[in-house]
C-alpha cells in the first residue's frame, strides 16, 4: 500500500511538473517574435498576445535628427506635420489612440486598433509617408506649437542648457550633437519647403519597420498586409549629416557653472569610448555584458560604487550611474551625484574618480559577478512566466527607437548564461581607454 501511495504521489508530481513545463512552453510559443514577409516595409515584426484586447501598431522610420541635413530640429517638425496629416479627417478617438516621436535615430508613429479593423488602421498609419498635405498657414501655426513645447521642456528642466552644452562637447562635430527639438530662433524660421523635402527623403515605407503587438495572429496580419497598396519612393537620406555619429578625437572638458532655479548642487560626468571589448556582431552578448557591469557598479556589492561613495564614506547623498551602447560602436558612461552634507563638489569629484578607476582596474569579484548574473537571470525567467509578450514588445520597440539590432527575451536568456566572469572585467577595463570626457560642477545660485 505504501508503495502504491508513493507511486501515486510520484505520478502526481510528474504530471504537475509536466503541466508547469507545458504552461511555460505555451507562454513561450504564444510570445515569439515573428518576421512577416511584406512588400511594403523593410521589416514587419509580430509579437502576438492573445491575452489583451487591442492591437498596437508601431511604424518606425530609421531616420531621425541625425539624418537631417537642414536646420536643427526640422526632423521633429516634420514628425508633427506628418502626424497632423495622418489625423486629417479623423475623430477624437483616433487622436487619443495614436501619437508620434522623434529622436536622433528614428521617427515613429503608433496607433491602437483591433484585429477587426486592422487593415483600416494600417492604411491610416502608412498615410504618414504620403506627401505632406498641410497648407502654409497651418504649418506656420505648428511652428508656434513647437516653440511652446520647447518652452515647456526648458522651463521644467533647469539643467537643460547644461545637458545641451555637454552634448555638443561630448559628441563634437558628430551628428549626435544636434538638438532634436531645435532652438527658438531656428524653430521660428523653419521652411515648409525644407520640411517637405526632408519628409520625402526620410519617410520611405520600404526602409521602415512595422512592429505589431497584441491580439492578432500571423494569418490575420498577413491578410491585412496583402491588401495594402505598394508604394515606391526615393531613397532615404544618409544615416548622418556629418563625418560620423561622434567626433573621435580624445578630449577632457571641465567647467563649474552657477545655474539659477536649481535646488541642489550636482556633479555631472559623461565619457564616451569606442566599443572595443566585445564584437558588435554579438548584439545581445554586448548588451547583457554592459547590463551586468552597470548593475554591479550601481550597487553596494564589493566592487560597486555605492560602498565608497555612500555607505562607507558618506560622500554622495545619492547618485545614478548608467552605461549605454551607442549605435553598436561606442560606450557612453553617465554619472550624476549630489554631495552629502558638508561635502564639496570637488571632494565628490575626487572620490568618484578614485572609486571609479579602482572599480574598473580591479574588476568585479567572483561573488559580485555571480550575484548580479543570478539576479538578472532570475528576473528574465520570471518575465517568461509573467508577461513575456509585453516585455518583448518593450524590448524590441526600444531597440527600433535607438537603431539597435533586434533581439528578444529568449536571446537574452540564452546569452546571460554564456557570459563569463572575465568577459565583464574585460569590458570594465576597456572603459579606462582614452575618450571624450565632459565634467560639470553645478553650483546653486546664492
């Protein structure tokens, strides 16, 4: 009898385990990133999620401000005009369920639909690539709206002029130094003819990526795509308007600034170095290495910055530390800190450089590496169970927006287990290389 009970318990356990595994496989199979052939777009990506009601459509053109050969910020102006052309004849519901963006790398538009009106929604969305239909008076009025947007952004961010100044010095004559929103004197003189030319060159469906996420399957999307008209347009503009994305010559620039309307003194540091420690072809590998490095340095674990700057010496009241891979060719370090009581900005700067240099030279300890790797791996596995499709949507959309290669949650999970202790320390040592460094000590106006 005891053997029968043991066998029954074992069978229940096995079946339960199979049920869990099956559930995980079902989540994964319902959440794949599909590439759908289409004559309209360069790439069409589908992330199905049958658990939600709507379908989210994102149309991303790989041309942003860095590809704008005209006045600074004109790509943002073109986005406004194209989106307004899209809204012509629409109702308030369409306006509430759509929007647009522009950054250095891309211009994009999104709309919420249902699978029943997918074809209609796609037709409306691709209308942003048609020649601008706004008249001159309307275009002039939109310049005023952008000026108000500029005022709103600047008034809400007293450090905006500091960040813009750092951008110009950090990126030098590279196209990333350009302002996405422009400057007031330039915005007021935007040319509608230039806007039409830039729109014609940059909004090319054949170069765009359509990302579809939500309650729709492959056959439904393929049917909707098959009904779209095929459009041929001129080739898009080049990827940048200068010699490159950034100026490559090494540089060190430091200044102390007295800024009105700031509530606390702050130390700002940014550095740009070439991506040299991992192959740019291994997209997810480089991204996960940088994420492990960032998480470790931003922590109080051995080798991190929180110990020497906050909890051991009380130099910084708080800080943020970020590592970004730019265009799969550069690594940008960004550090912002606020001095603790009785600590000067110069003392904070010295403490940061000492701790940062030591962290890069010594690298992570095996224990720190294992803890960070294990934590990130656990987070990725929990996403697999919780909301794999939405995570993939956010991940892929972020990659499209920043013109990074596409990889998914599955790629991240496979990659993180393959990263070695020495891979991360080699990456950290590469950040010691000569590069472009910009430091700003921001002092409160007395």
